[in-house]
C-alpha cells in the first residue's frame, strides 16, 4: 500500500510503549528522544492516545503535529530508481527493471532510506565492486536503516547478513522490506547500538552511519578483523577527520566515491 497522505505525530513526556489497542495498522512507530516519545500514526488518534495516558499514567500528553507525508523525507516522493545495477521500486508499483538489474522492493515508512541519498548510492556502487572482486559470505550491516544494503548484499550472493539499527522507526521499515523481498529468514535484524555488535564475524562490514559512531568503530579491536569495509555517511566537511583516523588504523583505504559532497569509502584489512 502507498504511504499515508498525512502523518499524525503525538509528543508525550516520558518514554512509553503504546499498548496493542493503539499499535494497529495505522501505527507507524515510536521515536524516543531524551525524556520524550513521539508516536506516529497514519490517521488521527489524539482522543485514543489521551485516553490511554489518562487511564494508565504512562506519560504526559504534550502536543500533536500534522504534516504531509511528502514533507517527511525532504519533500521527495518515492519513485522507482535504477543505480549500480539495482532497480529500487516502491512496493505499490510494478517493477520495470532494465535487463540484468536486480529488483529491490521498498516501503520507506518513516526512516530515511529511499535510496536517493548519495551515501546509499555510493555504498551500492562499492558493494558491487566488492562482490565482483571477492564475494563475502557474511556481511555485517551497521546502521541498516530501511535495509537496502542488507537486501542488496543478499541479492549479490551473501549467505548471511546481520543488520543492526538503533532507530525503532527504521527497524520497523527494515522488517517490512525484508518481508517484501522474501528475505526474513536470511537477514538477522537487530534493534541495537551498532557499536555493541561490531565484534561479530564477517568478511564485509558496512557502516553508513554518523561520524562519531564511525570513529568509535575504528577504536574497537574486534571490529578491525574483517576483510572488507565500506564506510559512508560522510559529508565533505568530515572527510579529513575520518581519513586521518582511518590511516592511523590497520585498514587501508582503497577507493573514495563521492557525489554532491557526500563520501563513501572502500577499505581493506592491510
């Protein structure tokens, strides 16, 4: 089904978990930040949310925000796109790939992961390069988002992918995308801090994630025992800092991919 036309977002003071009667088909997820929780719905649920909070005392109702779904990811509607030999197609459209393109069906939900962003495109291009050179059997995808890179890895021939994502909204989207692509039993999806699972064995580690996490990963000895690495999520202003730390590590930078001042890096164990 296409995404909802509008998003109804309820801000609650307190870290809450909505009950089953609220977590129905129109419930899109919960975003927790500090001492606040934000419940996302595709239809108005203000009365039900306030009634639940009043009856249970789980948290204090703060406010409601209504926005168009099209405004959520930079105002860009999700459309089919081809890149790096992949055809990324919304689940509500019929795929029309070019010959030899690999189809990945996507439902973005409320996580930023339509495939449009240059960091995702860079990762897909470098992923192709790794699998063409030395196909990894096991892939560790840290910061999986909506699961695009995990799905691409499986499509290229990986036997097992562990996908780790901290944000609950992204995890919900990734789980749906695994189902849309019939990969539920082949990708282990974990909601957790990427740094807590950096030690897991893999021939390839993917990390399309914030700079502070990338730098922390390079300080974890158990993380530095993979064969191949793809790092991304780097705007040009952060590249010098990341490159300096990478050069001080046991890893060797092989390829730098860039578009619109966003960078992705392919590295290998030296």
